[in-house]
C-alpha cells in the first residue's frame, strides 16, 4: 500500500526540533573539551615521550583481543558473543569504540605505569547469576589498599571524573611490563625527561628578551650617591634601547659593556642524545619505526619485544579478573589476542604466501580471500582443505561424491519432513 503525505509527516523526525533534552531538561556537567580523553602527565606531555607513547599505544590497540571458547585440546574454537568481547571490539562505552578503549588503556598504562579497567554498567542474570558487562572505563589508580583500590574514573552520567573505591577482584589492574625503564624515578625514561625539561629551561633563557649586560663605569660605586648615579645611568641606557627603532644605545668612551648571554658549552645535548638512544634500545624502538620506514625484520622485532609483552599483560589480567574459574574450566573460555601477519607483507609476498598456505592445507581459498578483503567464492572446492595442485585418486573422488550425495539426500529428507510428505 502506498504511503500518503500525512503518514510521511507523522513518521518524519528532526534532530533539532523533535527531540527532547535528556534527563528532564538537565544535561549534566558541560565542558569545552572532551573530559574523558586521556591526558598525559605534564612531565611527559612536553617531551618526545608523547610521540613514543602514542606510537606504542596505537600499535598495541591494533591487535585484536577476543573472548574465546576453546576445544578439548585447549585450541581456539570460536569467539564468544559476550559483553566483555563487545566492549573490547565494538563499543566500550557511550563515548568510546572498542579500539578507542584499548588505545586509552594502553596509553594510560605507559604513562602512569599501571591503569585500571573498570566495568561500569553490569547486568546480572537472575536465573544463572552470571554478570554481563555492558560498558567499561579506564581509570587512574589514586591509592592502594590491601584488598581495594581508590580509582579516579569518568562518570558519564554527571560528566565529571570521580573517585570511587572498588575491590581488586572486580577491577583489571594492568601494569606496564616496562615499568622499571619508563616509570621508575631513576629509570632511563625519567632521566631523559628531566634532561629534556632542563634543555627547555635553557632555551627559554636564551630566547628571552634580556640582554644580560654588565656596564663598567669609570668611577667607584660604593656609597649611596654613586649607586644612585649608576642606577640613573642604567635607566638611561634602558630608555635608549627601548625607545630606539633598532635597539641602539650610546655610551661614554670610558665605559665598558660586557654581554653575558653567550651560549654555554656543556654536555647537556650529548647527554640527551645518549639517553635517547638508550631509551630506544631498551624499548625496542628505532627511528625508522617512528617515521614508518622500518623493514619487516625490524618491525617483527619491535612487535615481539615491545608490543607483545604489553598486550599479553592486559590479556592475562582480563582473563584473571573477568573470567570465573568455572568459565575457564567447564566452559573452556579464555582471552586471546590475534595479530594480522599479513599487514606488513607486500603484494608479491602475499601471492607466494597464498600458494603455500593453500597448498599445505593450512587455509582454504575462501579463508585467504577473507584476509584479502574479497568475497568468498561459491565454488564448494574453495571451502576444502586440500592441495589443488595434486590430482585426486579415484577412491578419493568416489568418497567425495558419496559424501555429497549423502548430504543431498539428508537435505531432501529434511525438506520432506517439513512438508509432511513422510
């Protein structure tokens, strides 16, 4: 039936005119910037560590973390459609996607040394008593207690960060595996940050408008009268400099001027370069990784030495806190992370890998097509784990035809039962 104009108007909706404000005309706390966004400490915010932390957190967030079910041999069987898996991959909360939540988590771990992942909205099934996590937030640990922790977490109901105390058993406390290097007061990174801050202070002093001049007057300045005369002379030179278009002043021939703001010879720059190279080596990072020109071998070493320990620390803590002992044993559930091995491979290498994986019956053709972002083929052979380069024997062909025939007969019987013919 055609929809008339009246029904169209009834179904029409406009975001500006037809929507009521939430919460009975109350919006909560407002802000000109996003209040839940993670912000680094001031010591890290003004140094090159911001770029390093961001690079590591982005690469770690690119690895998929799934809530999975294992088979009887402890191998990955399928992904569990749970609230925890949804928060980590689809929607972490009303403000963050799953990947944004993972990025927030890893960046906070690198900056603070330890971060907490807090289930905010939890639904409890009355029949089974199991909890389903609906939303999660990354929190900052303020105080530690024997069984509890004091956390600063963003409250999306009020729009403010609030402090709450929760048991350690209900919160995932993820510690930075590079804590001794990054977050210890005497670690390499903290020493580098202090040196960089000191360089900023020196640069500010050199870039200021002060001239740092010493004027040697032709008379002795010891009594008050001579001091006042010297102050007047200094004020006169300042007036000439500020009042001149090009900053030029004149002095008496018997007066001598010494300028002090010369560049000082020190080992500060060499120390910063030494600590930067040491920090790169201890974290498994090279300048090529930062500018995107690293080779496959360098990237593999970086992912194995830097990214993998960070992601593994988060996965182990999620498995320990959010999966019960019954789920791990009876349901064979676990948390696993997956890295795309074809992300850094060139096209020429992908073609060779496709041949090797399908020929050795590791992946089917359709599974490899999915990795390339292509639609699966309708050919039944594309879903079979077999080497297409080897011709099948008569016995294998007969067995395959027998299986296909049996499957067709089973489908026909099922359709006949549904239609009441049998």
